[in-house]
């Protein structure tokens, strides 16, 4: 009886999933296998610096930036919280920014930026059906293109509305969240779903 109870408890402990929320997370690309840019699968989101407070969101095959969800309880409740990533020396909050529909690049694409200051309200981490989490915004779709930026090509992140067209050579991407070991918390920060 006692042995059965112990082994049952051990069984439960062994089956317990890894952390499913954390204060800070990395953002990792999940791309369709065999599609364009599949070679950037599992790359980390980081920033591509142009000038102070002007950085594109791009994926790298090195370590990326650390992100966190920010807002009041009311903002989280109304999907108007934002996603931040501290930068600079000493670090201060930078926001993840989706270009508005009327501020596209010369090809008509809505860039995603990581700039100092506040982030776009409505960028949030939701639970992924198979565990962990992903960053979403509205009802649209994130995608990546191998883009020519001022200091050389990069796998840059873009956003389009649900019915918007996907540019040739680009690929839809899911922004999966990976828990980081950094347990630091800031005012208005809320833990996020991640694996
Ligand atoms: C990492 O990405 C850079 C730029 O795309 C590329 O030159 C390099 O070969 C890549 N390294 C690996 C290990 O994939
Ligand atoms: C992404 O970053 C993590 C560290 O946060 C690192 O272990 C991993 O190798 C990086 N992924 C790639 C593809 O470089
Ligand atoms: C872009 O659209 C917003 C409303 O969504 C408006 O407030 C803003 O003035 C517009 N900006 C430009 C440059 O047209
Ligand atoms: C974080 O959220 C709080 C609460 O809404 C807000 O006051 C603050 O400006 C936000 N920080 C940034 C950098 O957006
Ligand atoms: C859920 O996350 C896994 C990886 O953690 C990913 O492979 C899968 O595509 C995600 N599914 C959805 C529906 O987001
Ligand atoms: C992106 O394009 C450049 C050439 O412009 C190429 O060197 C690089 O390998 C490409 N990166 C990926 C991940 O396909």
C-alpha cells in the first residue's frame, strides 16, 4: 500500500512538465518545414541596429534578446498589454512594435521593430495548444523574409492582416516562447506561457 503510494507520487513527479510560465522568455521561429527560409527554424529573435532607438526585429542563429509581457491587470484583461525587451546601458525598456498599416516599407510590408520606448498594445503571449506559448497580435499573421537591410541581409520579421498577401520567398512564422532562467521581474511585468 505504502509502496504503491510512493511509486504513484514518483510517477506524477516524473510526468510533471517542464516550466510552463516564466517572467522572461526568448522568441524562437517556428517555420513550415521545406518552405522558404526553413533554414532559419528555431532561430532567436533579436534586434538589427540602424540608429539609436531604431532597430528591426530579425532572427539570428546566435542568442537573441530577452522579452517580457508588460501591463496592468486591466490591460492584460483587455488584450492591450505589450511585449518589452530591455536594452541600452544601463538597460531600460524597449518595446516590440508592429508598424501601423499606413507605415509600410517601400515594398508595402509592415516591419516589426524593437525600439526604445513603449511597445504596440495588443502584442501578447497566448498558450499554444501543445504546451508553451506564442506571441500573437490581433487576428493577423507574422512572417519572415530574407531582407536587404542597410548593413546586409537578415531574416526580418513582418506582420500582415489575416487576408493579406504573403510576398514571394517569404514564409509564415510562429513566434514560440522559450522560458529563460532569468527570474528578474519589473513593475507591471506578468509571467508568460513558455516551454
Ligand atoms: C548563421 O547565420 C549566418 C548569417 O545568415 C550564416 O552566415 C552562418 O553560416 C550561420 N551559421 C550556422 C551555424 O548556421
Ligand atoms: C538561441 O538562444 C539560446 C540561448 O538563449 C541558445 O542556446 C540557442 O543555441 C540559440 N539558437 C540558435 C539557433 O542559435
Ligand atoms: C496612420 O493611421 C492612423 C490611424 O490609424 C492615423 O492616426 C495616423 O495619422 C496615420 N498616419 C499617417 C502618416 O498617415
Ligand atoms: C508598462 O505598463 C505600464 C502599465 O500600463 C505602463 O505604465 C508602462 O508605460 C509600460 N511600459 C512600457 C515601456 O511600455
Ligand atoms: C506549439 O508549439 C510547438 C513547439 O513547442 C510547435 O511545434 C507547434 O507548431 C505549436 N503549435 C501551435 C498550434 O502553435
Ligand atoms: C539570405 O540571403 C543572403 C543573400 O542575400 C544569403 O547569403 C543568406 O544565406 C540568406 N539567408 C538564409 C537564411 O536563407
